[in-house]
């Protein structure tokens, strides 16, 4: 993997992450407040599932 590929992937993540606050700021704020109410363990579990899903998708499509 080259540095260009890694930077392109990071740029795409930023674009995707920015879509929700751009098009639905009230909903995004509501979701963010719900996440703040979760415990550390629950947030870590969500992060783990996200990482594993991302790795699985990378393995399947690359």
C-alpha cells in the first residue's frame, strides 16, 4: 500500500463522515448525544465491531 492510497482512503473517510452533519445536523447532534450517554465499554465494543467490519471489507474487496 502506498502513501497515496492511504491518504486517499483517509480523505474518503472524512468525506463520508462529513455527510451526516452536513445534511442532517439535528439528527447528527441527537446521535452524538446518545453516544455520549453510553458507557466506555459500550463505546469500545462499537469501535471493535467497526474495526473488524472494516478489516473484513478490506479482505473481501482487495
